[in-house]
């Protein structure tokens, strides 16, 4: 189970429970710091000691396998599952590499040591500095507060005002230090998922590509690396969108720390001092109090300050509350309450005048001011339709459509003109005055500022819960049912928008906008939680998944309503294996390795096996594997293999994860064989000269954006027979597939000629 989210509102309250949860984060931070130090230490040992290479790799793999990610929230996305399992996959792969013991390590320090060291120093080190400042400011504030509360009200007004200013200043400093520390420690907790994995991934790649006897092992590693990079990039995108929301929430919390209330939490809570009368005098005892307005229940938990003074928690029902006049008591910020459980009056002291006002308002039952927001009406539908028409008419192929932000001034100008009460909707978006960025930004602004999101607050939790399910059929079925639970106007608006997004994604070759990208953009726009909390922000990635599912399965969802209007029941515990299995390399099927001979002359069979003409006995490698077809090579025995492909390989790779989610249920068009590894077919050789050259499926369309290369160095050329990729690049007549420009076979992944 992961750590509960640290709410920014808790920074202001600074409750004991908040301190306990913060301590768990600090322990996890120290554990991560120790882990990074171990990885750096073991990596340096691997670089500097080639003779002790075997033991160093084994220790390194054990270190990776022993680490398990902790996470915020109760469910992992599919990409996070891949990331969480990545270290185990790396460890098992290292154990396999250890059998050959012929790796050469080059540039490993730049790929592994420096990024991790920078992360440890810049991120974890900076977090520790924030912790020191938080502890120092907290100690200073509470020390000054204790002295301040013992000031007599009979002192001069100027002295009291000066003391108030000092306390408010220290309270503000402590609150800001607490906010910054909580924000930083949660950011490190989330960012380490890709900041630690990516350097290790790059380091592993350098190991494999620099071993001339493990070229085929590198070929096996590349698909896993690409899929893991997709998972890392998707997780990074989710992190970026979540981070923007968190920064906005943090900013609002700085301005008004008590305006963001959590559902199920007390109306108000915080520290109060209670006047208690004893035989020998009067004392003031510190309590942590929680008041629930609806039930009028006041819970008072004593804060133990001296040994032997521990008391139990008291639950009191409030009868009424009245402010205590300053001239009636030798303390400031006091108010009296009466309860059903205790006879007489209970005198309470707040921490400041503003704090007393908040307690008084809460016990008075005043309602917060509501903010008027945009509603979903006919003018709104007209605006959305006009925006969609403008985008599909003149901007559907624009690169980065909806991702590129327009000018805020132009957006406000367009919205004010369109929603002018005197002549609403009287704006021509086809006019050259409005560019595509302004139109798309205005559409997103309108949808995000609706009084209630398009997919409603009522269904938010059910939609997020459906996206969290491991059962992919249940995911689709539940979202299908929940769509038809939306109000008629909301469902009509959602269908209008999703149909448009499907059209946009169909032009992804030009605009580079995939369903996953659209999910990141429109997830927080069409869905948002009713409360502004860190826990709700952590669910943004599942909101993105809901929108992505709506785009990918639009025809099925909107072709007909579900058989039952209710969502399918929660699936029982899985007995069979998970359909969408995490990506893996260590459990791949073995294949037969090509046999290298020491003779002077040799031939190559159509499936890539080398036949020697020498009388010398063959010397096969010890490691035996089944043949695997390389990405980009034609399958001579497959029907329609010579037909022209309609998709680029990077589009295929980009959709690989979503295809795996369907458990292989979706099959490729027979005329468009996928560019993927297949352990069931032999490796084809170069096509016969008599046959026409096969057009390369990898250059059929411009590539879409994929995660940037990690800067891997070029591998060393094998000393013996050329690898299949070398054969493909040098011997095969492929005029339509220049490898230097091929989006799938990158030049830095080919052996140097």
C-alpha cells in the first residue's frame, strides 16, 4: 500500500497525524537516497574493475531487484506497473548477460552516475535543506507563540500590536516553509519513478550495445526499451499535468489556506487552549480540537506536554458559543462555549484574532461565498460547434493542435465577444482574426470553467474507479455504461467533443496528436474532482485514461447504449493471468543463434544460417536461441508481405501498448504486417535479385513524436559474420528505405561499418 497524500491544508493545521505521515515520507526519502548511493557505488565498481566484472554485475542486479517503488494513491496505471517492475526486469537481464562476461563499459559515468548523483544532490539534497528550514521555522514559531499567548492583555496596545506582528510574521514563515517542504518531498517521491529509472535504462543499453557477442541480445532489448520509454514518457506527461494542478493549488493555499476543505473532514480544526480550574489556581491546557458543523460535535484531544498528564479524548455537543470580551479575562483571543456533556462554561483561547473569527464563524454556521461559473446551455453548444468546425476546416493538420497554447489576451477577447449578452454567438471563427491556437485555447477554457464538468461530479469517482481496474473488458464496459448515465445535454456535448477528437487523432501523422496526448490535454478538462486536494490531483492520470478509452473505442461506445444502464459489477478476483501483462524481456522465448565458423569461406542460407565451405570443424557459440524476425524485414512466407504498408513503424510502436491491452485480440491487416519481433518465424535473408524490391513500411508516413533518445553511443562492429541489421543495410536492395532516415531503425542503433 502506498503512502497517503500530504494535503497542503494540513500544513496550516500541523496536526500530530500530519507529522506522522510526513515522517513516513522522510523515511522513504532516506531509503531512496541510500538506494541511489548503492547504485552509484556498484556502477563505479563495474566501470573501474573489469576483472571483477562478474561479481560487480551480480551485486548490481541484486541491488536493483531489492528495490520496490512506493507510490502515492491506491492504484497504479499500466505505465506505472511497467516502471515498478522495470528494476526486476533489469536485474534478470543482467544475470543473463553475466553468463557471457564479455561486455565493455564505455561512457557509463555520463549515462548512470552523473544523472543519479545530480538527482540525489539537487533533488534529495534540496529536500533535506527544505526539511531543516521547516524544522527551524517550526521551532521558532511555536516557541514565540507560547511566549506570545502568555502576554497579559493589560500591556500597552502598542506592545501587543508589535507582538501580534511578530507572531504573524513567524506563522507566515513557518506556513510557507511547511508548504514548500511538503511540495518538494512529494515532487521527489513522484519524479523518482522516471528520474532514477531512465539513467539505469541508459546504462543497461550501453552495456548491451558494446558487446560484439550479444548483438542479438541488444535486438531483444530494443522493443522493451522502446515500450518502457513510452511508459516513462506517459508517466512524465501525467506528472507534468498533475504538477501544474498542484502548483495552482499550492498558490491558492498560500493566499487562503482554509478555503480548500476536504470532504468528510471537520468543518474546522486546529489547536486551542482551554482554561482549567484547579484547587491551587488556573492553568491553560493545549488541545487539538475538531468541530463538525452539521452534528455540532466538538472533539478535544489533549496534547501531552508532561509525563503523567495524558488524558483521553472528549466528544462534546455544542449548545452555543459566545465571544469573550477582552476586559473580562487576562487572556486574548478567548471565547466561551456551553456543551450538553459538561456543566458550566468552557473558556477556549484561539491562536489569533483571525483564528478566533474562523472558529466563531464555523460554530455560527455561516456558508462560504459561492463563485458563479459558466453553465452548459445552447450558446455553449453553438460555441463548441463553431470551434470544432473551425479546427476541422483550417487547423486539423496543424502540428501540436490543442497542445499549443494561444494568447491569453486573444482568448479573453474571443470569449467576451462570443458570450456578449447583447448578441451572443455573433462571432465568425472562420475569420482570419482568430488563429487556431486562440480557438482551441478558448474551447478548452470554456469546458474547464463550466459550473460542473461535462462528465459531472456525480460520476467522477465511478469513472476513475473504472479506469483503475486491471480488467480491461471491465474498464471499457464500465465507462460505456457510465457515459449513458450522464444527463442528456452532457452526453450530447461529450459525444460531440469525442467525435471531434477522433477526427483529430486520425490525422496524427501530420498533427502528431495521438489518443494518449489528447487524454493528457482533455482529461482534466472534461473531468475534475469537486474538491481541490492532492489526492484528487494524483487521479488526473486516470482521468486521462478515461478520455483515451473514449477516443479509442468511440464507435463501440456511441453505436448503441449498453444492454444494462448500470455499470457492470466489480469483477471478482482474477484467477487467470492478467491480460495486459507488464512488458518484459527476461521471460522472452529463446531462439536459435547464428553459428559462426572459423573457415575462410562461408555462405548464408535464406533464413540467415551460415554454412561453411571449409573442412574445419564448426565452432558454435554456447548460447542457443530461436530466430526472431527483425523490425523492418519482410516476411517472404507471409501472404501480402510485398503490399505497400500504410503506417509508419513508429505509429505501430506507439500503439503497441494499447494493442497489448486487448490481449492480442486485435490483429493487423494481412496486407500490413506489423513491424515487431516474432519468435515463431525464421529470420529471412536478402530477397532474390529477380523479385522487385519490397517497399519499406517504415517510411510510409512521417513519424510522430516519441521519447527522445537517451544519447546512447554507437556500438562496436562484430568481428565475425555481419548481423542481420548490417546485412539489411548493406546487401538488401531497398531503395525505398534509406536507413539513415528510417524512423524506426535509428542510425545510432546500427553497427558502425
